C-alpha cells in the first residue's frame, strides 16, 4: 500500500511541468567529470513524440539509438521516431564532434531539446547511460505507462579516466546461459564498463565449440558430478554446457551493441583438464593419462605438455578459430596457477628445456607464452596473461593482469609492460561481502565489502611515468560457489559500481569521496531492482529504502 501511494505521488510530480523539483543532487554512478545545472524552474519534456535526430550514419549511432528506444519503451511503453533532419523542438539530437576524445560526450538538456555531442557512437552511448540515470527511478519502477517525463536543465561533460574497464565471468565452474550473459552485459553497459573477459576453459569444463576439435565440447564440457560444500562430498549429478559458435556470435554482437569488447580466455597451459579429457595426447601422460574433467574445486595437477609439437598445433588451431570469432584486439591466454610438476618428469618437456637452453620449468612456460604470442601477433591479436606469466620472463608486448595483489601490475608497469589491475583483495567478487557470513550463501572465502572494492588504487606505488602503463581495472567473478543467476547478480551488485567508478573517474585517493559513493550506490540499487536485477542490499547500514 505504501508503495502504491508513494508511486502515485511521485507520478504526480513527474507529470507536473511547473512543480519545482529538487534536482540539486544527482546520483550518477560513475560520477561524471563535470555537471552544471541550468535554470531550476525550466524543464525539458520527454514525451512519446520526442524524436531522435542523427545527422550522420545510423550504424555509428546504433547503440545510442537502441539505448534511447529501450528507455522510451520502458517508460512510455512505445518506441519513438527517428529522423535525419531537425523539424521543430522536442528532439534528442546526436551530433558528431571531432574535437572530443573517442569515449567522451557532452550531454545538454535544454528546455527545447536534448543535445548530445560525441566523436563516435561510443560517446553517444555513454551519454544515454547518463540520461538513463538522470531519469528518476520511479519512471522505471511504475507499471503505469507515462505520457510525459519532465527532465532538469543540465549540462554534463564527461569522459573516462581508463580505457579498460572490465569484468570477468567464469563460465566453466558453472555454466551461464546466453540470456544470463546478456543481462551481465546490460549491467556492465549501465556502468559504462567496456571489456567483458569471458573465461571459457577450465579443469571443470571446456565451454566453447571448436569445429576442428569436436570432442572438446562433446567430452570436455561434461563432468560426472560436482563437489558439494567445501569439497566435502559429491552431488552425483552430471553437469555440462557449452556455447556453440552461433551463440558466441550472438553474444559478441549483443556486446558490440553495448560498446563492450569481449576478451575470450583460453587457459594455457594449466587449468586444462577439460581439454585433456577430450584429447589425452595433449597431456604429459599422453593417451594412458586417464584424464577426466574435474569434479573438484582448486587447481588440478595435470598440465598440457609443452614438449610435444602436437600440443602447439592444437593451441594454434583453437586460437585461430577463437581469433576469427572475436573481433577485439586481445586474447587472454590464462597462464595462472600452471602446475609445472609433470613437466619436471616428462621427457618431452625436459627435451624442450634442453634444446632451447632454458633454465627451468618457469622458463618453459615463458617459451610457451612467447611462442603463442608470436602466433597470435600474426593473426593481428595481442595477448593478456595472468601475472604468473612474468615469472620466467615475458615479452615487452604482453599485457599483465595483476590478480595476486598489485605486485604483478607494479612489476609490469616498472618494466614498461601494460597492466590491468584486478588484485583479489579489492576485485574478487566471489569473496564474501559481509562479516555476518551466516547471512550469505557459502563462498570461496575472503572479504571484499563495497568500501574495500572502492578503495582500490590502481596507481599505488607507481610514478606518473609508470602510471601510463596501467590500462585500467577489472573485477572478477569465479563461480565455484555460485550456481544460480540470483547469486551471480547478488555477488556482482552493487560492487561492480565500485570498480566501474574507479575505472571511469580519477582513482587517486585524494579525489575519492567514499561516503558520496556509498550514497550514490545505494540510490542506484533502486534502479537495479527496477530493471529486475538482484543486488546485495545489506551493504548499506540503512537499507529501509532499498527494495521496497
Ligand atoms: C586466478 O584467480 N587464478 C587468476
Ligand atoms: Zn610434457
């Protein structure tokens, strides 16, 4: 009842063009670089008759146009018109402005029109994401279609601090449907995040169709059962799932329409039991290796053989198909937690070490990384690897993803390698969010509350010159203990907002306003609910307003 009365009174406010509403506080997340308010007594009236005007190439502006249409459908129950020429007022005008940076935009809400300046469709898309948050949440919450929405007169000038603002989803420990991934991409887009790191292969399952190696998905995507609790027993239920290449293309397109580039990850040389179970000749133990896709969590001791040429042929074939499926410039080749013990006793691997004058197994892993990198360069791709790839030496062109703390990223930046900061203490969202763990479902461990995520300083210990090598930040969701979409979104929100803001805004501790961020995050959570997304509301000391 309270909700209905509240909604109704808010609606009355929204319908009114003359009521002086208090727009002094905008809860934008990420916070824009600059926001100025115009006349508080004037409004722009957004209506079903508002027309989208694009003055050059519709294709360029497709993500922005689609995003406007989605908002219009959500609040008016109908799409709005598009045109290429201005005819009177009441328009959303998309203008090309070559003086702006690639992702930069200027959003002006005037009494007559909404005007968006950007160099490309990406900037325009981000302007619409800002507009989406300027629209009061009640417009999305109410099931009643509005016929007019009164918006404040403002000007936002905005651009991101970092070029790389990422999120990684583990689709191997638990498999996520195409629809769930699309929802994740929607969540990312709303936060102006632009890189989806898709973790596709693991000990527990290979999840991407590779035409040349059909057993990867016919055998390698399946495990007999899954461990329960903290490896205390087995559930006895076969588990599997994979993305066909058609699915992959659909997801790549969906991401592109939201200005998100996908970075696929193919784990090399560890975390490979899925592949080894399908093609045992890939392993050091060979055909009699008795490899089985893993039912446990942790790091399996098996590894792909770096001594045999056939393994490299396999990797190159797989990466060739992957490179042609994903248009982005990067492929992530894993490299983390590679258990090198089997290499110590494998005659093929030891021969490779000898033939190439390598000192040890760490250098053998570097040999693998360098050779794969050279192959991918020929395909026009760059590599990203987890920070372990630094251990035996790494080429200058490899990008390092720093997860075991910030050290890997710091080392990389100091030696002139690009790095992405995703230290587990701030960025691992599989960790618990509260101290009252009994309130949460079983998690892998750790503790990353919202504030801790927001405390990430990707420039810590780096000189201004070294800071130039930090490409950006990323949060990660490993899914051993996350079997459902509700839990996935609970882990993601609102913490994703913290990393999104660190990526978008100047992340130096002096410019951060933690309390301001928490307040804006709390407001944004109402949008999450309005869009049907789950969110961890007990983050907030006072959650009375949340979730009603
Ligand atoms: C990792 O968490 N093993 C990158
Ligand atoms: Zn071997």
